[in-house]
């Protein structure tokens, strides 16, 4: 049976306890009642000092929750809080933040939260149940479309009293009470009578540890720590958010940003380009230790990254065409010659985790797939899907021969200097990029496709234009990642479900509209326990892989970071974390004062 652990009872005659509430999806939370702090923080971290960070983008909005505009970096991490705080040491556990109490109804059709009486917005007003209800309804009805998909089974929020709110569910969904705990909360006074989706430059009124001090659109934004922050002594905040000031500086180009970092314009950088990491993080400042260059191990579910086909384009609707284009990528060559052998190949939509499908389906996974056998490739039941490789005895030449045969079956043949269909139309498509450094990676792939008679154009576009085109699915192919949590659930609707394919702004960049995928996404969401969830994810992973929806890329099991040696950091790393967010919340300035 699905197990929810609640460390507090709700209301009535329950005996008072000192611990914050905790809940986990399918297992017992790792932190015992009364824990003093998370293991990956230093509770004695000094407060003070400042940190400068970067963002390669612009910004024209202080509202991070709408589809319109580009919001400033740092807003969500530093200003907005949720009812519960997630642990970075566990797949999906939460501990009380704004909520001091939580209870799941016996029929699992609702969850009730009681707010901490000390919770305050930065203007000193209390956080109330009415604010929680207002935040939920505003984001659901007027926020980014992703919220409507993610919260689709949350029917309504009901205010029971000033500090108590109940979320009612449309149907039983094992993770809905956890999802409710993730809702960002803000004051009703922030919005007032304004149109939420048109609010761009109204400073958010929130309960988080920071507020905005100053900014210049597109150039910088500075956050200042609230010395009277209401949660500074909570166990889920002890040792965290230690800088007095946090400034994000905005750059238009990754190369310019790196040079600015080495010149000391900002203090910390996470690097995602293997060539840059190998060749450009060098010089006297690195040799003498003024700048620390290191790799931080993680156990994150690496998800999937790839060249994503836009199935809304007729060109990519034939699975044989998609498989042929996958065969043209020579990962092994790229890893040796471009990536300095830093990467592993993505062979799953849940790479680097127990959720990756392995072998052939059997047991509970096979039982889930069996009803769809007629709609699936027979090979899915006979062997595992593997990305094509060029390690001997395989070769790129062999792979391109297979690709040519598949394209011929799909009606594409080489004539008059190009690969053409029966109507004589040439096979041509564009790859839209947002990082110029990716052009060197696309170039050999485009050359391989050229050997098949396929013409590929690629170019890097401005980040703001790129985001607009992503939101409206105006592309043939893009580089995209489908990051996954350790406990996937409702977010999969926005990535892979048919309902998200035609709604602008979702993560269904591929445009998947497949009944089998829809059914398996729902199996994941409504899995009764961890074992059932793992089986359902394996089945979904297998179906996605055999659907040939993208050309798989690569992943790395470390975070590549560099920083000026001005900071202290906790001795213990979390298991599952984003390096930039963890740094921002747990590091401290060596010049800081308690």
C-alpha cells in the first residue's frame, strides 16, 4: 500500500509536538522528528557578505509565473516560499515550512494544512489561508500553462479558518498532497485588482528570505536579505540563505560571461560546455587557487537530452525517418573529439537512475504493457532499446546504410543532388540553437546527414526570441532536455501527454500525442507505492525510447563548477541537487559576520 508518513496530527485534541510535519512518497522520511537541520547545510554558517552571480539572458519582468516576458533570475529561489520544503537527500520528501501541520484525509481525496502562526510576508503581514487559496487559484487560472497541467487533479482550495486551508482532489492521486505542498505562496496584496498576467514590474510581496533592493532591466537585479526573516530559526532553514546581498548580472553571450567571471565581475559559475571546461578554465588565477575549479558528484536522475523532433512538422511524423536521423549521430566520435570523453550516452528518459528501463519487460512492467501490445513494436518485447553506436564492430558507415534503407522505405530517395520524396521535395530542416557553442556539435551531425542527401541549417538566436519560438513550437528541431525528479509524477503530463501537445508553453516540445504514452503517464501518476511507480516508469521509458522521438545526447554524473575562493561551503553534499541553487542557499561568505 502507498504509505504517507505524517509526523503531526491535525487540529482537535492532538497532543502538541515540537517537530515540523513531514511527508514522503512511498517511504519513511529520512529526517526524524525534531531534527535540527538538513545534513547538507552547516548550521553554524555565518551571515553576511555578498555574492555576485550571472544569467545569460535578459529580463523584463519581476513575475516568474506567467508566459509573458522573461523574468529575472533569482526570484523563485530567493523570494517565494511553499507550504513544505523538499529535502535534497531523498527522492520525494517534504518538511514543514509555511505549514506547521498537515493531514491527509482517510479517503485521500483532500489534504489539510495549518499555517505556522509566525509566517510573515516581508511587509510584516501574516501569511493566511486566504493567501494560500488566492495563490493557488491565481497561478492555476492566470499563470503559466504548466500549472494547469501539473495541478490538474487539484479541484479547489477551501479556507477553513484564518490559518487552515484544505485542498480537495478530483480523484485519488498518490502525490497530490505533495504537489499541494509545492505551491508558491504570495500575498493577495501583491496582485490586488491588477491583471496577474500583465504584472511585470510590481515587486512581489512574499515571505521568503530576500526582497528586491534594486534593479535595472536587462542588466542586473540585487536582492537583500531580510534581517527579520520569520523562518530563520526553523530546522528547514537553519544554516541557509547566508548572504546579505545577492546580485545577478545579465549577459547576452556565454563567452562574454565566462570572461567576465575570470575578470572577477561575478563569483560562481556552473559550466555545461565540455570544451570550455577542458580548455578555458585555465590560467594563473586557477593555478594559484584564487579561482577554484572542481566537479561535484551528484546522484540526480539525469533524464534525457537530445535533438528533439517537432512532430507537429509532417517531415518527422514517420518513425522510420526519425530512426534514420538518429543513426546519423556519431556519439563516440563526438565524445572523443569534442567532449574530452567527459560524457555518458543517454539510453533512457530517466538516465543515471533506477527508473531507467533495462533488459526486456517482465513482471509488473510487462503486465502494464500487455494491453497495448498491438500498438507497439514487437521488438519492444524482445530486446532493450539501445542508441546506435559506432564502437567496433559497428561503424558510422554501417549506420548510414541502415538510415538510407529506412528513408527509402519511407519514400525518400536521392536524385537531382538531394534526398527527395515522391513529390520531388528536398529533405531539409532547421535546428534552432540558443548557445553558440553548440554549433560545433551540430556541424558534424549535419555533415553526416549531408551524406544521406539531407540539408540541415542551424543558427543561434537571441535568448528572448528563442523562448518565444519554444513557447509557440515554432521550430523544426531543437536541443532540449527533459529533466526528471527521483519521483516522477504530474509533471510528466506537461512533457509527454497529448493534452499538452497543443497548449502553448508546455514542455511537450516533441508534440507527442500517443494514447499508449498517455495511459502510461497516468499509471505513473496514480501508482499506489514506490514499486508500482518504478514499474510504470520503466514501461513509459521503454515506450518513449521505441517511439524514436529524439536523437539521444549525453549526460555527466558531476556538476562542473568554478568559484572565486571567497566562500565557505558545507562538508557534505546532497544526493539530488542543482549546483547553483544549492550553492545559493547553503554557502556563505568568508568575510561574513554572524
